[in-house]
C-alpha cells in the first residue's frame, strides 16, 4: 500500500515482538527501516525478510542505555538513508516483583533500558528532527504507564516516566513540527509475531501487528492532528 513511502524509520527493540512487527509492516508500507537492538543477528534476519519483499532495511546493533551507541544509531541512520522521519522507542524490559522484594540491580536495569533509553533516543532523535524541521517520535509505554498493580511497581515507574517524557517533549516539539505520541498497550502476544493469523486470533493477547498498525496510523495523520497517547486494551477481565 506504500502509505509510508519515502519515510525513514528507526525501530528500537526490533529483534522480536512489537518492534519486529513494526519493522516488518513499516517495510511493507514503503518505509526505509533501521532495526536497532542488542541482538543484532535477529535484526539481520528481519532485514532479510524486508528486502525479500522489495523493501529497504538496515540493522544497527544498539544498547539504548548507552549514550554513545544511541548517538551513533541516529548518525549512521542519517548517513545511510539521508534523514530520519519516524523514531519508535520500543526497546524495553520487564523486571521486579513486589517493591520490597525487588533488588537494586533489577531497578537499575529496568530504569536504564526503559526510561534512560527512551530519554537518550528521544534527545538524539529530536535534535536530528529539529535540523529537518519535522518528524514523529512514538514512545512505547504500556497500560502500566497509566495505571499500576501489585508486582509492577518498578516497570510501572519506568513507563509512567515515559509518559511524562512524551507529554513534555510533545509540547517542546510543536515549534519544530515534531510530533510525539505514546502507545500504551495491555498484554501483547510478542511471541506470536511469526505465527499464523489463525493462531494469533485464538490467543487472548493483543496481536502485535495491531500495535504496528497503530504506529502507521500515527505516522499518516495530517500536520494539524496530534495524538498524545493511545491506550490499547484487551477484553480479558483482569484489565
């Protein structure tokens, strides 16, 4: 359908799950896609799939908690494809149990990847988009970024932080034609990215390709339309 024809997109955490689904769909829609994750070999296999269908893609090994690697990601993307139109900050990890049972290292790891990583990518991507006079940043939060439950405290804290970054950056981006949005899904069937559509339908979790379609929707909005956050719930009673 080529709804993203001519766009250059980075998707972090694209070695599997939601990020992989986004990279595949972006490629199908005509975007030039950069896949960024620590598991470089998995990104390379997805790059091959995109290229087999006639798309353009490139993989860059990146740990989003590392400032130098994040800056290099943006720089290499611009050198390779000439610009940056869409940045999806999807890299994230889950960790922690009840607060009193969560060790300090787990707290540090979750905050480093989820919150610090999103901050570093937002900052580097925003600076590039300022030079281009426009762009879109999509931060992957969670329903845990607007609520919290027992045993999700550390994860929820990181995702609440992402929501604050998103809202603040969205306000700062107005003067530069930079849109910033957050997607907040409930449980997603990350492990079913390569499954058949029938198998996904039989699962109670959200189809990861529905999250990808949401990102495409945000990327296709007109210049005057701004969406601050999208919460994607599911029918399961616990939500």
